[in-house]
């Protein structure tokens, strides 16, 4: 009895997860999703959403790490993140101990001009 109950709960959670993802991404209502989107079609939408979000996160990571990496390390990191390189990220690719102090000072200056952000 417990097994069938946990399976039912899992199926309900799965369905709610799909409804939540599609509603938040596209602004569709629960009724629209349940009545107009086929289950196999919803999985294609979820995959497209996941792919788009993953690419956005990879781009943000590449942009944020770009100033501290050497050109070869930038390319290596991007290849690993985009799946073009099966090797693990090495310590030299992840971080460089050199800090661009001028760039950091400019960033602090720009951020401090924003009224909602306090910079020390």
C-alpha cells in the first residue's frame, strides 16, 4: 500500500513540476497546460527550457570569469562547460591568483553609483 501511495505522490509531483515550469516560463495557466499541451509535448518544452537556461548560465559564468583567466584558460573553460572537452576543469583554468585591481576599482565605482547598493 505504501509503495502505490508513494508512486502516486511522485506522479503528482512530476505533473506539478511540469505545470510550474511551463507556467513560470511562458505565463500559461494550469488549465491551459493540462488541457492544451500533450504530455510528450510538455517534455519537449521542458528540454528546450533547460537547454536555454543552461546556455544562459554558461554564458554568465564565462562572462564573470573572463577578466581573471588567461586566453588559453578562457577557451579551455568554455570547451569544458559547453561539452566540447571531456576533461575535468584543472585548477589553472578555474582561478588565477592575479587580481585586476584597476578593473575592480572601476567596478566598485560604477556599483557605488547605484542607490540600492552600498559598496565598502
